[in-house]
């Protein structure tokens, strides 16, 4: 009788172990902001192009277009190529706020309106909990390594081109400004 109880207990433990292992496998394939590890999204096949006064600047990007992807962003990322970035895509144009907690790289945060035009460029300090916001509603945010915007002549009013960035105006989208938007380009 004791032998059968040991056998039953062993089978039950094995089943529990398989269920736990399967759950860990299926629910942890993509890190979240709470995982303490970097989320790496696939590189989008289309390059993101910034149209500047000095010419077009091209970047390979990861596109964060879900809430979980936007939450994790570049957290825990130790390094990134100079011509690489992450584009955050929001469902609607809105006020957004970012912070750099758990982000060891200094970044340029480029805030972009529904029309694809840059509304503000801000700088993010590593590991900071300071709120970074453009002061105007935006639809997209492009994060690049710190200093990339300045080195490439990327400025307020420049245009981003990428399939994820719409360039048509619609209801609730303010008209293009005349350079008088709050924080327009100051960073």
C-alpha cells in the first residue's frame, strides 16, 4: 500500500512539473517591463526615413505598437547600433509621458504628430524616473541613442516616413503648427 502512495505522489509531482514548465515556456517567451531583461522586437523590413534639411536619414527600427511593447520599450537594453531605434505607435494622437527607469542607455526621444512631423526632441537620462513629455499631443515617439538627432541634423518640424507613420489628417488631429507649439524643438 505504501508503495502505491509513493507511485501516485510521484506521478502527481511529475504532472505538476510538466504543467509549470509548459506555463513558463508559453507565457515567458517575450519579456515585459517587469522581467528585468531586454525586449528585442523584430526589425521592421522597411527603414524609417527622417527628411531633414541636410538630406534623408535612414534608420532600422523595431516597432512597439502594443501596450506591453510600449511599456517595456528599450528598458534593460545595454547597447544599440547608431542607425537603429524603436518607434512607439499609439492608437490615437494624445499626450504621452515617458521615463527612463531601468533604461541604462541615454536616449533621444523624438515626439511625432499624426502628420509625421517632429513636435519635440527631448533627452532621456539613464535610470531616471523624471517624466519626459513633449507638452503637445503626439501619435509616435522615436527613440534613438543619445546625440543621434543632433549628429544627423534632425530637428523640430522634420518629417518621418515609414509605413507605420500616417501622414493624413483626420478628425481630432490639430492642423500643422507654425513653429509655435509648446516645447517645439527645445530638449
